[in-house]
C-alpha cells in the first residue's frame, strides 16, 4: 500500500467517524500524507544515525548504506509527488 493510499483511507476513516463522509476528504488526506512523510523522513534519519554509530569501524559501509537510503527516499518522494 502506498503512502497516498494509506493517507486516503485514513482520511476517509477520520471523516466517517466524525460523520462527515466526503466533505474535506482531499484536505484531510493531504494533512495525513504530510504527517506520514514526516515520520518516514525522521525514521530514515534515525536509521542513518544508527548505521553510522554501529558501523563506525567501517565508515565507508555506513556511507554507502546512508546514500542508498537517501536514494530510496528521493524515489519515494518523487513517486508520491507524481500521484498528486
């Protein structure tokens, strides 16, 4: 499931629980999507920090892993942006 789909489904659940069904669904979906992306970015940065700490004897490996995580994040953001 993509972040966009998760955000849309969550927005629908929120609005349904509030008894508003579709009113404002797009706005709520964008807010949820933004929150999810923020969490993903913070989690990724946390992973990069841990990799750098645990792999300090082999910093080259840590840099390679960090670079790969950054490339995947860029691809994720590009894919999400194209869904808008």
